[in-house]
């Protein structure tokens, strides 16, 4: 019977299926003890990210080192490079240049020796949540690029799978909180509003992915809630309710890990 008061699912059926299938892909190729015993929920606290640094370059390198450690990738060869500073779009107190091209928050590339280079936009060093999310995303590129088969839907979906992969590595709170930043910016000559997106999934999609991670790892959501933005907390609660009312987690726990032949 049609129920006008029935709550609409958090995600579309297509997006929900992609999340589940993507986790199956990740668990198949990168699961096992590395996930169930070693992966942890990384929190935005000084316990995880000590803040004693003397420059933006030092902040970036120190943060990347910490992210690599928690991802279990600290021995993977990575070179970190800063990008050129973005041009200043404000040319006068009341005059701004529209459509000024901005550099990406981060990029990833790998050479024939499987040595990676990660670049970052210097502006992220003033936003620790964005910086961690960016580095986690690029390291997820590095990891998932070694999969023997493409993610669900093919390599054209790799960026979306990479975002989910960053949550799979333990950085779901950062991914969700950085998905959309809406902040006031104030300078000596101007006051206004600036928006910036991070990653490829929406807040709701990141929250759903985080909910899967928490349930698979049997982590009490109360550990995560205090560190989530208000919107993310609401989405996460809805996602947990939906997943606990389905058999998705049972299906995912049945996925067999297929380690790569060394």
C-alpha cells in the first residue's frame, strides 16, 4: 500500500547499489585482515594528527605521512609536490574576476616503476580536514589502481570508487565533512561567501559509505557522531538505519578476499 509518510531512501537505488558493489570490489581485492583487523576509523583529533609544524610545506608532508601510516601504505614510494598558488580573483575591493581557473585540490600520477607523485593545492594546508581528505583520496587512487579488474561500471567510475576507497581506508569522517565547505571569507577589503566542493561524492553518499564502514568494522557510531558536521551526522544516522534494516552488511561480510599473487 502506498504510504505518503514513508521516508524517502537516502540515496537512489542506483547509487545504493553502486556503494554495495564498490565495497564488494574493495573487499575482494583489498580486504582480509588488512581491513577487518588493521583498518581503523581515523578521527580529526590531535591524537591522530599532531599540529606542531613550522611551515605549510611541513604541514602537508607531516599530514601525508600520517595519512599513509593509517592507510597501511607508509612504505609505498610517494613524492609530494606543491602546485602553483591559485591566482587571486579579487582585483579591487568591489571588483572580482569571474571564472578564474582554480587548480585541483590534489592530483595523482604513477610512473613505470609504480612510484607515485601527489601534488596539492597550497590552499588546503589552511584546512586540515580538506588536506587529510585530499591525501586520502589520492592514496586511494594509488591503492585501487593496483586492482586486477576495474571498479563497478568500469574505470570511468574510478573517481567515485576512489572516494569510497578513501572511506574504506578509514578516512570517512574527513571525506564526508570535506564534501562541501560553505564558509565566510573576510579580508581587509571584502566580505562575502565562498563555496568549495571536495571529492566526487555528495555528503549523503559519503555518509552512506561511512555507515557501511562502521557496520562492517562493528564500530559504535557514537564514536563518529561528535566529529561529524551537522548535515553529515543526520545523513549518517539515516544510512545506519537503512543498512541495519537490510541484508547488505551480511552480504558484504560474506565476500571472499582474493589476495594478489606476488
